[in-house]
C-alpha cells in the first residue's frame, strides 16, 4: 500500500522522483524518503507528507544524480517514524524501497543477526535490504535474485548499490510495479499516475520477475535467471485526468466526474432496441455463463457493497442463486465451489491483495472467474478467465466514489446479460437499458443539490454517531454511505437493513441522533416509512433520500434529498450520490484532509 518511484536515465532524478511521490501519495502518507546516487549514496527520510521531504532536499546539490529511488509509506511493520521510513540500507552500499509484506522476516532477521548484521528499524523491509547485502558479490541483480528465493510474502522493490552506480534492479510478486519506457530512460512506479507525465509506453511486471535497468540496457528474467520477453502496452491514463484542475479535492472532482464516468462505462455496451447488453470480455464464455448455477461476488469495503448489489440483481433478474462475500474471509473458510459456480472479483485497482488471493483460491477449486476492474493490465484482470473493465478513469481520492458507480453499473449490465440468457424477456431488458442510459443525466441533476446537502450536514456535523438505513438494493447503499462518513470525517457511522434496527441497534437512538434513510419508491417503501416512524418516536432526526415528487415524506423527516424516479435495480446509482456529498461536506466542515484520511491508503495490496 506504499508508493514506489524509481528512475534511471539522463535527467536529474530528484525533481522527477519528488513529482512522482506527490502523484503516488494517495497510496501512503505516513512518511517519505529518497535516495540518489551522486558521488556516493545520498539519502533523506522524513515523517509526514512528501512536501516535507521536498523542502528538506530542494536546496541540496548532492541530490542531483541521474539514478534514484523514492518511497511514500503506509505503515505495516513499525510505526510511522523516520527510522522506519524507506529507503532502507542493508550494507555494502545497498538501498531498497519496498511495497508489500515479507512474512518470514522474523526468521530471516534472526539468521542475519547471527551473521553480524545490525538493524536500525522495526520494518520487514530492512531485513530484505540486509539479505540482499548478505548475498552481494559485485552483481546486484544476482544478489536480489538469490535473496528473493529466500523470501515468503509479497513485494515490489527497487534496489541500488553504490558499487554499481548505473544499475537499477526492480522486482515484483503480488504487489504492483510497472516500468515506463522512454528514450534512454526508465521510470518505475507502483502505478501509471507517476509515469504518464514522462512516457505512455509501459511494461507491467509479472509475478516473480526481475528487471535490470541501465540507460543502455534492459533485461527481464525470472527467479531462475531465465530471460523473459515482456509485453509493452500503451497507458490509458492521460495527465489531465490525474490533475485537480478547478477542484479543491480529488474526491469532489471524482464525484462530479461520475456522469461522464458512467457514460464511458456504458458506451458501446447497450443495445436497448434489441434488449441486449454487449460485453465483449465475456463472449468466449457466453454459453457456459448462461448455464451458471451460482454466482459469488467477492470484494472488500466499497467493492463488497457493489458486489452485494450485484448479487441482489443477478438473483432478481437472472434467477441465479447469488451472494456476496468478503474476499478476506472467503479463502480461509475452505469455500464450497460446485460445478457451475462463477466467482466475480470486484476491485478498482485490480491489485487488492485479499481479493486477488480469494480469486486464486476460487480458480484452484474449479470456479469460472470474472473480474470487474478499473485498471487495464492489473493482476486480477490477468488472472481472471474473463471480465468487464469499468472504464471510469483513474481514481485518486482514497474514498472511492466513481469506481463504486462503475462497479454497480457493470454489475447491472452483468445481471441483465446473464438474465437474457435465462428468463429475462427482451421487453424487460429493453426497458431497463433505456432507463440505464438516462442515469448520467440524472446524476448531474442530483449533483446540483451539493450546496443544500452541505447546509443540512452543518446542522449535524458535530454529532459523533450516525445510523444509515436501507432495504433491498439500497441496503448496500446505506453501508456505503456509512463507510464514506467514517473514512473521511471520522464520525462513527453504522449501516444496516432498516428492519434490523429493531433487533438491538434501536437502543442507540437518542434525542437528535442523525439517521440517514434511503426511502425511495420501491417494493419495500411502506416498510421503510414504518422504520422512519420508529426512529422519530425515539427522538432521532431523519435525513431521507427519497424519490422526486414524494412530498409526503417531508412530514415525517427533518430533511430530504431527492433523486429521480428510476426502476428499483438502478436506484443505487442515484441514491449513493447524496451520501457521497454528505460525507464529503462533513469532512470539510470538520477540517479534515479529505483525500488523505488518517490510517488509510487507496490500494490495499497487503493482507
């Protein structure tokens, strides 16, 4: 969950590395560090944000070399501190940056201490740096290869040595790393956002792959030193997409990008006149998927909430038994995978460690695997049998917004696609798809309520406990609304099915407690109104998300945000938007850093 940037070429490395760290800071911001080779190893580390590191090294000419590595950290082993910050030194002039977890670091550390190595930090990364130094005999690539054979766990690393001042060695297993290929230069990074300003040609390293880079040579090989010919691809991210522009935060920018994000997600995939969804990524398995007996959606956090909606819709539209499960629990439960089971892995980055591991377990047990992923070429896309790209564009804000919308839209299309191969009639599908095409414009309308939502939030923003209630497909929306509020405003919030409130949580409601209820016109509308009355009778203040034209609900709620009337399966695409805005404005009003919430990182690439 850390950010790695490395460079070898003809330019000054320092400014390029600092720029790259700023673009990667959403991956971790506990501490940062840089190492540049310039008449010896020049190294600096700080706690806090990248700007602190930049201020420290900017006046220092010793950081003017043309080869270097840098890192922004999200702590796993060891507290955020300068001594635990990367890069780490291992002796023999070797420095290393690392993303991932070395699971057997304790045993390795014991061995290295016995060999005379001394450690300064609490990190597993320093153990790997010393292990490489232990094996080093004037060939950095060989030392890295030998060390990695002893390692258990996940890693993306970049390594340099004073003794080979023109050589950069990088490697990966289970943690993302790509190499941007320029003219006599290479930019290595955890993701494309740090590369795209310099080149649009990149290589996505495969697991158990090592690359040795200089300004004149490039070689990739496996752990047995067998040469590998990598595949070059063109990055689909452009610089404008990852710039803030006129917005104060990436989160609000990405909330406002949702209409266009949905248009991209749907483009070329809907044929309403024929009642048909076109998902080219599934074409090879169309007949088999039409005979599916069970569907399991896997995800974590926001992706799991999208999967819960997907499971609901696959059951209701395609009549296939479906459920959603935490990726982190699935693989450890020895899950039963029967013939005809399809497992759908949902991940914005395509690198979520728990989801990737669960996908592998499902594949080992014989499931057909699909990926709903936003990042082209990511690990989950490569290891799934088939899938659907979200195409919502890069998401920088740690609290996911437009990726969730894309995940839900892709799940809806998948449900209709599977439904048409079973019991969903052409006319039913056609009506649904016609309505789906209107969603981007409807989202634009909901976004116009942003200022009013901010005014409403200001009345409750000092309250430390909130409830979010929903039913049916809007129950996961309630979970998502609560998660967003927790993530960025640090307000305790709990989402649950509205009827579940009576079975214990109703005891929490006191005078003035904010209770957000998704109360749109639906098959359970009357039941939700009863739940609202139960809240009101105990002193809670209800903030409702309701269907346009439903003025009667105002008599039983303190505040109401309206969304357009659309078929029930499509409602989550609209009902979640006011809750995203609610969370955003709450965080701003409480003075928090919206895009860099404490303790969180964007892409969870370790278990």
